[in-house]
């Protein structure tokens, strides 16, 4: 499912989506975070800051695909495709087998990264989006007993009773959307998570209905739609070289501000450049750890 480049790239292409003044951009981001005008959007790339031996969970989709294949080997023609491998396990071994494998993989004690610690320390952000299946940010937020927060998790629509999401209080109890409206901070996990209930969007069948409906925003909960309005998004640990990644990045941020930021170091694919350009996302070409250090300094200054 990885998209290939469509044409030769030039330095000018990358320059067009890269901020010219990194320090000024960091100052703008810090000000927006402090004013609750920015929505952090966290991807699995944050775990690349942990050495492999210190991170017991997969740090990206490729590593998760390898872990699934180690449990149930998929045919070679789609062995590197995460959603197809998950679908193969679901079809051949049953959905409960897939969920049990995912619970085993992600129900681990995982060290927090500097990115997770930064986000947990931001005073009362209205909304945080976290697209990986871990519970690191959940655990950090739970450590602040005086905070008003909870999480919204995406569900596998084919496996649910017609719901797209569920709402959970910090202790893991399921609550209503009306109760969630009172949270100062909503942690939105659109792909689900290992805790508290092992909800996962991961297989082809999970995404078929979601991608059919997401253009009209049906799977996006009203609370998320309300809190994203007019706000800037800050993409951390995200790449946009898969169609599903771009769809989530685009649809979750729909009807928000017209300017956003993404911390991405290194070469961009043609499709990533196009995506960033089309959606007003300016790239900060920094490593995540350096970006976090600069943001912490700017927010504490």
C-alpha cells in the first residue's frame, strides 16, 4: 500500500513545504499550544526515539506486520501489507485470535518518549490525536490526578453494534458522549488501543466501512469535530506515504484551520509533498528530539 513517487523530485519541491525560519515556526507552535489553539497529532514514529531493545512494542507499521507474521505467516504476495496480514489472520484464524495477538503485542510496559512527555505536560489541550495502539499517553495523563480528561477510541464497525467510537474515563470505565463533553482534554485514538478494552481498527474489513463513510465524517465523533474547528494541527511522529495515513491526517483535521505543521526529517516522497502542500501543512525539517527540546524551551520561556 506504500505509494511510489510519480515524478522526479527537485530540492525546490521540498523547499515549498518546508518552513524557512524554524525558530519562528517553533515560537508560533508553542504559542498555539499554550493558547489551546493547536491539536497535537501523534504517530508511531515517536517510538523511533527509543532504542529497539528498550521498546517492547512495534515502533511502526512494518515492525507490527513482522510481529503478526511471526504469529501467523501470511502469503508472500501481501506479507508486508499490515491491513492485509491482519485480514488474513482474522479470516483464517478468527477475529478473536487477531485481537489476542494484538493484546499480547501491545499490553507491555513501554518507556515514554520525549514526545509523549511533552504532550502530557501541555496544560489542558482541548484535543490530542494519537493513532498508534499503545497506552503510553493514556498512562502519562492518568498520572495527573487533577486533570479533567478521557479518551475516545475508534471501533471496528463490522465488529461493533453499529457504533463508531466509545468513550472512556481515565480509570477505563465506559462513559457517554454527554459525559465526555465535559472533559478539558479529549485523547482521540481513532485506530483504537490496547487499553482499556482492546479495540482495534487494523484489518481490511475494518477500513472498508470507515473509508466509505469518512468523507461525510460519520466515523469522526461530534466532540472531535467541535474541538478541531479553527485549530492548527501539529503532526509528530507521522509520515504520509500510505493512503490510509493521508486519509486519517486529512479527514481528522477537516474543517480546522488552514495552516498546520509537521515535524519530518529527511526526504519526502512526491505524494507526501503533494499532501503537505494541498493541506497547508508546513514541514519543520528537524529530528523529533530536537523539535521537542526547542518546543519545551519556547513554552517555558
